[in-house]
């Protein structure tokens, strides 16, 4: 199989599709899938995958196939998420919950350094990350793209984050192609999906009785060694292809990314910012669920006598008032400037900073916004009447 | 790269500072002090280098970090001989600076850096340099002053226009004689006069408007101070025919990680810790007048 390297394209061109036509893909029966999960454990991986958590499909440790959300799907729309029973037993018959893989590569809370008081002053120490390697099971195409975006943030030519780097290098990415799309999905506009074509070690497509398996890396291939995997039959490949096509066909949301950087940076005083500020609660939900948002702060956590200090990195958000604190005041003192910061950073500033859009079109920020603010609609409103 | 791209290791933990000690403190005014620091590890101390305009993160464990421009110049502590210390002029403006203040001489802290883009000493070689500073903004230019004066062969004229609110808000006054002797022309102004003040009263922009001789073809302007002051000063210079491409400003935002990872110091599409703090004016001009960016 041809190996490709690419990145989400801010201009929204679609990526080339790889091929799991006859001969190119393997096939594993659902009845054999437990042996695959066991294999991951035997190889020392901690497998994280989709499972039911508090009324949603989230990511957590997966040991048994029964941990997967079999027979469940979600209905998502702006400001709304509902778990719903499927009329079949599909294992991956949903799209995305509120969690993303950044929880594991860039955890919400992480000690990044320590300070210990000695007689002759502070001793400043690195910390070791002891987390075993992750196997991520069920990574969607937009999420692969999101991981590539965060790679550009945390692992660039100037600086790399050692904890992110270690976890990322060790992680096995087992993608599962979407076979349906939510009302909130717009990966096709961002050039990131729905088909998984890059950055995976293995990519599966679910069919009724099993999964087609594409290999994306030597590591992916080695994980499969010895498992009951055979070549996919033409009918199985066709079934997988039509399932993937169904996802593509269901995507209805669009974001026009034409000249989007200039559109937004050229309209920093657009009345739409006032309009959205009327609705936005500045609750930070959108930034917490976004798989690419990376802003963080470091808290100083001292033990009781102040002799040891942990420096704890925590997700932060441009919607927090304190985020823009400077010299005793706030730079972005109102919701208007905070929402504008979020959207212009995501869709414009990111291009300057990391040569990619910060949005992969997963739609989480739309679903999990308590008041249903939809960034694609905000951009469209600005495009409608630019200054 | 393979599809499961494993990016290459580049640098160490961005949050890890180096232990340092406050060797001495110069009390500039009531709420501004210059801390003369030295790294605890002599090897690091002698290997440390920075370029004028860059900043360090000063870390007080248990309290936090603050970004401060390195203001060491010439012999470090210009009043004494000996190897240079790493000087940081700090205004009391929050928890970390208050904690620094409490540390006192001999106090232990962490330092990491230097970070950011420096003043354009190389690309402006051959130009007449006009420094325009407001308040503690001179701290970011102090290292540049020493660099410029050490290389008078490359800078035919070096001038400083410096304004503060009151006469006792002017930084580094004890060094002005030495700077003048080394060939710098200094003009100061204060917003409010006081008994004994015989210099200009008014904003620094007025000095700029009246500056003679004025050769916009050969002048480069480096400006550091409050944002409002920089806007007016730059506008005055442009009005006198200075091209935008010969104007540099040093911006300030809340720098936290200092390596473009934490997102706090954004200004439009810029991360000031990485692509700044020193910018050529035309790069950020369109964002300077936007409220709440
Ligand atoms: S901005 Fe919204 S749609 Fe885009 S990647 Fe983030 S959460 Fe997904
Ligand atoms: S856009 Fe929605 S989710 Fe984001 S901060 Fe505003 S109210 Fe919260």
C-alpha cells in the first residue's frame, strides 16, 4: 500500500483516498475481534476506545468487545446530543462524543515540572511520564487530522513538548471509518474526511460481520501478525465501500473556507461579533471539546510547608476572562472579544502560526455549545456582508 | 515520514527553568527594581547569551512566572567591575513581581530563556537609530543601547527620546552621562514637571515632531512603551515621512510558556512570545487599533 503524508488542508481541498479494493485489505470477523484486543494488551498497550459514559459515547479503557457501544448511536445537532438505540448491533455506529484523543496525548491536568526547596535554593526538576503506550481504537478521519494539527503545535522545529512527544510516538492509531455522519459534521469542507487516508497505523471499516483492515504503517502490520486475519473478499470490500459512501452522502453542513484568513482578519470590527456576543455564554465548552484547542496554563501546587511545588499544566480557554490578564487588567474584557479571539485563532491565526487551519470539521463545538452557536453560521454571516 | 508520522525530538521540557540567585538589587523607584541575577550553575552562567530585546521567564516556585526583558548591557552592572549579571528591570504589578520583591538579595528563583525576536541590530546596520521609549519601556531598549554604543562604526547616529510621567519615573538616569560620552544624543521629557525639573514637559511625541536634524531616508525607529504611546509616536514619525518598513515596536502580552504552546500572548494571528516581542511595524499595524485583541 502506498504510504502518504499529508495534513489537513486549510483551503479545504479533499485528500486522495486510499484503496481497500480486493487484495489491498484484510478482513477480521467480529467473532475474532476479542483476540485483537487481547493482542494489544499482550503487546503492552493500554487500549482506549469508545464506550458509554454518562449518557454519551466517550473514550475510556477498553478490554472487552462488550465495552464498545454496540447498538447505540447519537443524534447531534446545534446545542443537542442524545444517545439513541440503533435498529442493528453496529459497534461503531455513531460519530463522535464530547471526548477527543487529546485527553490522552495532552491531558487536561499534567504535572510538567517540579521545584524542591534545598538549603542552597530551589532545585528545578523534570518529570518522567510513566504512562504505558496507548492504542487508540476508533479514531475518526477528522480526529486523525486533529492529531496532525496538534503535532504541529506541540512538536515543531522550535520546541517540542516531551510528554506529548512520548505519548504520541508510542501511540498506536487504529482508525475506524465513519459509516454515517451527524448533522454537525463538516469534515468534507475542511478536507479531513470522512475517509481515513493518513496518519493511521490501521484503519478499519465496519461491516455487518466484521471489519476490513487497511495497514498504514509497519507498526500496524506487526500488530496484526498471527491474528486470524484473511484477505477481504470482493463482497466485503464492496460492503465497506458503500458504508463509507453513506457517511460521505450524509454530510450536509458546509464551511466555505475561501480566503477565510483574510475574511476574518479583515473583519475584526464586524457587527456579527456583537451579535454572537449576545448569545455566547463564554462557558468554554467549545474549547474543551475541540480536539485541536491547545491553550493551557500552569498552576503552582505547593505541598503544605511549601518545600515542594508541582507545576501542573491545565487546559485553559480563551473564553476565561483571566486568560487575557496583563499588568493588572484584562485585554479581552468582554465576550465579543473572546469569541472573536476563538474563531479568528481557530480559522485564521492558526494558518499563520502552524500553517494549517485549527478546525478539522468535527462539529463538537456546535453540538456541545449550550446555546447552539454554530461557527459555520457565524462565518457565513460575516461572509454575507463583509465590511 | 510514514503515515503514522512520529515527529522527531527537538527540545527539552519548555517548562523547566534553571536555578538562579539574586546577586543584587537596584531600587529604581518605589515600584520598579532591577534584579541582577546569576545562574546557580557557573557553567550555565558563563554560557548564557541573549540578544537585545529578548526576554526571560523569571520563576518564583509556588507563585508563578513572569516575562521580563533582559536589560543587561555593556559590563552588566555598569557601576561595578566584574562579570556581567543578568539584569531584569521589573515593575511591581502582580503576584509574581511581588514575590520577587520579597525574595531580596540572595533569593533563589528560576530563569529560562532567552525568548523572542530581538531588536534588528543587523538589518539596521548603517542607519541612524532613533530610540523612542516611554516609562519602563526603556528597560527593553537598555541592552540595545549598549550594543549600539559598542558598534558606533555601524550606526552613524544614535538618539534616544525618552518620556516618563514624572522626573522620578525616568529609568537608568545614572547611566546617561556615560551614554552621552559614548556618543548618544539623549532628550527626555516628563508629562508633569516638578520643582527642580528643567527639561521638557510634554509627551514624547512632541520631541519626535520637533526632532532636528531629521533624515527619514536614513533613520530607523525602535519604539518601546505603553501601546498608546507607541501608536502616537509611530504616527508622528510616519507623518514626517519615515517609511513603515523602518519602524520597529516591542509588544507586550501575557507571555506564559514563551515558546508558542500556551496561547496566552496572542495578538491577532501573532504569538508575541515567538514572532515578537519586537515587530516591524507594518506586520502588526492593522491590529494595533483593534479594541480588545
Ligand atoms: S472548531 Fe469545532 S468543528 Fe472545528 S475542530 Fe474544533 S470542535 Fe471541531
Ligand atoms: S460559543 Fe457556545 S460553547 Fe463556546 S463559549 Fe460561547 S456559549 Fe460556550
